[in-house]
C-alpha cells in the first residue's frame, strides 16, 4: 500500500504510521497521519458507497489514525460510523475523530477482536483495513468466531488489504512486504484468501465481491444471507 498508484514499498506499507504528523501545504496538521490511508481512502470509498448504500451503521475494526473513519463518515452521511481500536492505540485514533465536525461519527471505543465477547453491539455492516495481516492468525480466527455468534443475517463485512491466492503472492512488492512483516513480528503475515474465506464461510458468510484495488490490495466483501 505504498500509494494508490505505485507498487508496495515495505516500510510505509502497513498503514501504521500513526504518530507521524502530517505537514500539509498550508498548515502543520498535528493529527496522526498515514500516507497509505490517504492514498487508498478514495478507491475504498468507491466500493463502500455501493456495498454500504443500504446500511445505517458501520462498526470499523482497527481504525488506526481515524483517517478512514472520518473520510467515510463525511462522504457517506447516511451512515453512522463507529471507529474502534486496541486499548493501546485508542490515543492515536481519538484526536482526528475529536476533530470531526459532523454528527455521524460515534466516539471511538476499545475493541480487541480477541477479547471475546466483544463489548459493542454488532451492526449489519463491518469494515476493517490493513488489519488481518497485522494481528496474529489466532485473532483472525477470533474475529470470525465472534461474527459467527454475533453477526445477524444480512450482515455485510468489507475487509481491505493484501491477500495471497493459491498460496502465491500477487506481486513482487507483496512478497517484499511479507518479508518486512515477518521481520517486524513473527505473528504478522499476508493471509491466504482461501483460509480467510473458509473462516468467513464457517461463520455463515458468503463471498459477495472480490475487488481488485490499487497497489496489489483487495477489498473483499462477504454477506451473511438474509
Ligand atoms: C496497519 S494498522 C491499520 C490501521 C488502519 N485501519 C489503516 O488502514 O491504516 C493495523 C491495526 O490493527 C490493529 N490491531 C492489531 N491487532 C488487533 C486486534 N487483536 N484487534 C483489533 N485491532 C487490532 C492495530 O492496533 C492497528 O491499528
């Protein structure tokens, strides 16, 4: 996820540069900033505008800097957007959300997908970006186990990030990114689409869309049949 138009470059590609202040052209913006979020937010919005067109509320898992949450809340005013983060990263998420002027962004709350049962009520739409390759595989399993029990019929789940297919990287840049992830944490890795889809199926979801995104990412959309 280096940029929306270029190949993935290892260091900034994880989207986790929350402490980096953004220096805009006109003012120094001290809010936590991720360049990859800035680059991918419009392509993601183009898909979410369609798949969340008939939704009312979205629970976002692993909201990071809040750039996605505030952008999607602003651009999709029919939605109430509910950002969440791990306890230790809530302080990164809060400033940008506190800065948001609209009334359709819920106060950020803590959500560790492995701390089950989840505290929040689960709405009929969920979104997460660049999180499944960061959290341990056991947490990916926990996420879908929770959704198996808590997500009601007609729930839509949209997940953005890099995925492998047929056990293969989809690009050289993703292969380099996976090496970078492994050096950073033994628990992080680009996930196999087939394994994640198997978890989703076991949780009662059906794959509705697999959208190709810039910089060798995917936006996967599952739906629990009504
Ligand atoms: C690469 S950042 C992505 C942040 C943001 N969604 C983005 O696209 O920039 C990965 C995020 O996953 C979160 N995360 C890691 N483990 C998690 C877990 N068990 N439950 C919820 N979030 C988790 C981290 O706190 C971090 O914010």
